[in-house]
């Protein structure tokens, strides 16, 4: 294959006897996925789907699933906490097979909806549903992230780059994941100093 590739015309050129442009690549001719009856739906928190964080990356996963798997989708952006329960219910009413809620603030609304709708699957992203609670609700999975590990790596890097060995953190809201990140950062920085 490598030997044959060396004999190929440069990209964008054709031989004089072949007036047709180069044939499309395999990705150009791949058939789109067959349409599916499965419908996955997403509810954002108040940050919206372009928050440069959990909402945006989760939404990209949903749109990629539509493109690659041929599933259907539904979506709704929340503007305020008061909308969470109603927005989750709107996705249930839209006959979604899976409802994905993004953000810890949606945890209560997600758990309540999962309990009330056992035939719908739910995923709560960045929600602090402990194993016991999730185990009680068979149709609910909570996805959390190891914030302390990310903080630890950042603390190690900061300590190694520091010339003064004086470090600080600028953090967000006083919530569990931010506190976990802060503790991880401190532990990582101390590991370099010791």
C-alpha cells in the first residue's frame, strides 16, 4: 500500500486521460447511520449548552450520538433553577427514552423524575448521587468526576513552576466539587514541597 501511495498523483491533480476529480475517500461515501427510534434528550442547567464546561461537552456527546448512531434527540436549556423540574418533565412528555440532566443543581429534579417514571432511563451528569441513592433508583445513573485528582495534578504543576513557592487558588462557588479540587490542589502542591 505504501509503494502504491508513492505513485499516486498529488492531491487535487488528475492525469490528462482522466478528467474526473479524484474519487471521494471512504469517509465521504460512508452511508449515514440508519434512523433509530431511540430518543435521547438533554436538559442543561442555567449555564446553557455553550458554557465551555459540562453542559457544552455533554451536548456535544448528544449531537455526536445523533450523527454517528442515528438516534433522535430532544433538548431544552434551563435559564433558572425554578425551571429544572418542568424542563425534565417536558423531556419525559416528549417521549424520550433517555433523559440526561447536566449539573449538580438538577440532582433533586432528576431523582424525583426517575422515581416517578420508572420506564424512562436517566443520567445525571456532575450530580452527587451517592451509590446508595442511585441503587434505590434502578433507572438512574449519576456521572461524577474526580475533581480532587485534577486539583492534585494542578497543584503539582503549580508547585514545580513556582519560583517563590507561594501558591494560591481562585475558586468558584463553595460546593463539594470545588472543595474537592481545592483539597487536591493543596495536597499536590505539598507533595512537591516535601
